[in-house]
C-alpha cells in the first residue's frame, strides 16, 4: 500500500501524543469497522475560545495515528468554531491523501474532536453552531 511521505512522517513521529490533565473537553470514539479507539483532549481558553493545546491517544492503526497527529496540529490555535472545519477531508488533504481502504480511519480523528467539543460545550452550557451530538462517543464507558 502506498502512503504519502507526510503520512509516514506523522506515523513515525506522531505529534501531540498524550493526555491533558483537567482538559476542557475530552472525546472518546470507536470505529465500528475495526474496533479501534481514539481519545482527544482539548485545552480551551475560556475567554478567546481558542484551542491552546490538543493531545490524543489511540489504540488504532497507522493511518489513525497519522490522521490524529495531523488533526491535532490543525486544531491547535483555532477557535472552537473554526475547529469544526478540521474535517477528515481537510486532514486527508493536509496529509496528501490516504489509500481508499484507509479513509474510514481518518473519521476517528474528526469524530473524536467533535466529541471533545461536545463535551466542552455541555460542561460550559454553550452551543457550538453546526456541531452535532457525536454518535459514537463512548467516554462514559470508562
Ligand atoms: Fe482501524 Fe484504521 S483500521 S482505524
């Protein structure tokens, strides 16, 4: 299978792996197709609503690692509203593409970011326009 140089780079040197203590929002999702799991932590500035930090942990394949790494890089520095634009399509473009059979892996990062934003919005009693309740959030099953 052919992976782009960027995918291999983010797989070999994933950015932002880890946890954020007392994170503003945490989202955990699972991929029904393969059983892989992804968790994203967001540290959000209360006043500016800018994502100051973003970390991830995954029990997933190489494409899931690479897409999460890139997604966390893209989300950092954005507002919670702009973070919604970090779709799996945007992440794949930033990685110069993924093989078609691996496209579903890139959905994990998008869904985990959405789940973390949803968690943040719920805790702070706000609505983020355009954000839908995540279907696959399993964060309550710890
Ligand atoms: Fe499971 Fe890629 S095969 S996320």
